[in-house]
C-alpha cells in the first residue's frame, strides 16, 4: 500500500541541554515517537520541562513564565562567577522546508532572570545572534543576517523573550538574506509552539467536573467535560477511542458516556448490559490509560495548546510531552498505548516525546525510538 506524501511540517528533531539540572552536555534525538528511558533522577522529566519551556518561549511568553523556578534549572553544584551569576543553556534543532535550523539560548538565572545570548543558525550561517553587552540595561544587542548592501542589521531586543520569536516583527523580508532569516525563524517557532505537556492525575478525574471550554488540561482533571464534547463532535473518532479503551481496560466496554447535569459533567463506561461504571470506580492505571488514549485521538482544537493561527493546521505538528508515559500501566495497557501512539504518529500530524522508567518493553515496536539515560 502506498501512503500519500506527507507535507514537510516543521518539527523538532533534537533537544540539547548544557548545564541544565542534572544534564551537562546532553543531546537527545527526537523522532515521531521517542521515549526517554532511565531510572529516577536521570533527568527525563527535566528534559521534558526544557522542551515545554522552549515551546512557551516560541509562543512569545516571557522568560519568567517559561521558567517559573529558574534557579532549580541550574546544576546544584554550579558555582557563580565573579559577578555572582549562574545560569544554564538549552537549545534544539528544527527541520522543515527551510532545512535543519539550530537554536541555542543561554539564560542567566541569578542574580536576575534574563536571556544573555541566543543564536539561530542554518547550514553554518549565523542568522541571528544576541549578546548582553550592558548588564544595566534590560536589553540584548542583536544582529541578524541581511545580505545585500548591509550584510548585518543590528538593534536591541528585550532580554526577557526569545529573539527568534520576535524576528517576524523586526525583519522586513526585502532581501534574500532577510527572507532566509524569516523562513528559519518561522520554521523554528512553528515547530516549537504547538506542544501539549500531559501527565494525567487520576485523583482529579474521578468525580463530576464543571462544564467548561471542552479543552483538555495537562493534568486531564476535566476529562469528563472533554468527553462530553468529543463524543458529540465526531462519532468515528469516538468509536476508535472506545475500541482503544476496550483493549486496555478490564471488563466489557460498549461505550464511554458523558452526562451533563446542572452545569456539571460526569463520565462512565457503558458495560453493554445496562450497567454503567463511573470513572471514579476505575483503577489508577485505567484512568491514565484512558486519558492518554484520548490525547492521542484529539488535536490542538481539543487540547489546551496555542497553535500558530496564521499557519494552516496541515502544516503544523502537535507534539505531546508525556511525563510518566508508562506510570501505573500494566503490560497490556502500555503495549496497547504504545501501538496506538505509533499508529497516530505515523500519520504525521502528531508526535510524542515521553518519559518511561524502563524502555525494554518498548523495544521492537515499529516506529518507536528509545533513548536511554543514565543517572550520573
């Protein structure tokens, strides 16, 4: 069977961490479905947090929003310099129509949070470079590639935002060099921006929830509200979701229902014999499995993400950051969930970067890559 050609969607293909929490000089290759595996304390969750922070910066968030506790990102034994400064470095590579584009960011966490350096490169050419020249000013000096009569354009940028995300507002795009800078910056922003950090919390999923926007939160506490929406909007997708629940949950499953009553929504599993099991009666692993399956079947319109509105959905990829992907799941559930993730990621509109304690069970799953981390 010949599959139709997929659009060349921008996507992150590598995450780099230097002097970030437990990581010194780490580079993680990221494919359509990648699992970071290793013991507790090896840095799996911190790698996911770094990716999420880059995604927020790509969406235009301030540095403090992306790193609410920046000092915790600095290695514990890192010593300050003569000016009492400490910080960390993060970066990534995004591939797409503009080819591989590399972003590297240096962040000062103490004595005050600020970007002290940023570099955007493609094919070895520096497209944007910033540096903190005057610590007394809340700005960095930026230089971006122009070509033409003036090879480089210089100007100040805020020290609390990602310069790459601001370039479309500063670069006119009149010369080939400027257009190359814009293409690279826009590819990086699109690749980063549509990310959904997810770690289902079963304790918040058991009881009735208030009817709301129908957009799933990262902890999945409003799962019943989202089920109410998705069940009504797409019968085919809901049927696929029910089939996945049937494969991973105990007992017969004929349907997954949601009921609105006086402003609150409850959800239950229809056993097919007139008996319904409220979500509150399901096991811890069953609830996590059910929530993660729903995430894989939905998209930016249902999940609480901030996609690029001016770019068609067919040219964007949603990246799910799933911490504890295997937490609380039995062998059957994790295999079913991984197979579902592989099928969904193969279509190209969704990617998954997950953290697992042991990746041996995932070995041999077609389409899945396991990156092993060791505790230092």
